[in-house]
C-alpha cells in the first residue's frame, strides 16, 4: 500500500508514514491509518507457530529459514514484528480483506496450536 510523497513524488509505503527521501510526513486518511496500524502490529501467530505462519502468510523465504535451527529463532522474532508488513508486500494478495482475514486466521490457529500443546503437556504429565 503506497502513497505518493507530496514533496518529492516518491512512492512511500504507508506504514512508514514518513518519506525516506525527504522526510515529509504523509497525511493518511482514517482508513489508511487503520491499515498502517494493522501492518505495524505484531503477528501473534508467528510467535506461536513460526513455520505454519510463514507458510500461510506466503513469506516462503522465511518459511525455509524458520526450518533451520537457531536461524528459526531469529525468524520467529523477525516475523513477530515485521511479518505483517512483509506478508503484505510480498504475499501477492488480491486485496486488503483477503490479506487481513488470513492474518486473523493465522493468529487464531497459533493460539489453538499452543492451547493443544499445553493440554498435551498436562495430559502427559499425569
Ligand atoms: Zn519525499
């Protein structure tokens, strides 16, 4: 999601809000503001199940990296904080709703996944 800088006419990603070239602050409509906030938000799903999240979010490079020990740990944090922006930029989504719904579903699956692990953990302890 890009907006043109009024100063230098450069395309700026809306989550940056500020033009890298000249430092001009973009004026975002309420709707764009909401999207920018969503894109900057953490992706809980990536924290809880990194492999599944990166695959579902279509950031396949990170999916491969998340399979590598140690690097996978880095991928976890990288995707937790930047995952939504990368997914939006590189995921090839048809539209915003498709992207947003997928993010929601992935976060939900992450939560369910952890819940199941906790249940298994306590069940196995007995
Ligand atoms: Zn500019």
